C-alpha cells in the first residue's frame, strides 16, 4: 500500500483536525501513523498535541530533509 507521508516524516497541516475540530493554519508536525481503514494520518505537533487529518489537509515541506540525501 502506498503512503504519501511515511511515519516519522514532517508534514505541514492546513485544515481542521478530526478529533478536536481545531483549525491548523500551516503548522509543522510529524506523522506518527496512518489509519488503514479511514486512510487518515495522526500528526504530532511541536507542543505535544496530536490530531487526525485527512490527506487533503497535509502538504510536504518544500525543503529537503537531511536524511533524504
């Protein structure tokens, strides 16, 4: 199965979280896991909070990470 965002990689979130309904405006987070049934992603933010997002709320960062070299 193809995942656009791998576990442990960074993602930019722009949209409403599905668990708390909070709007995230281009906030940086780390992908923790992907739900195999709903195809949603669990994102952990820098303040320690977590929320679920659909794929259309997530964007890849525009820079290349050091581990991808």
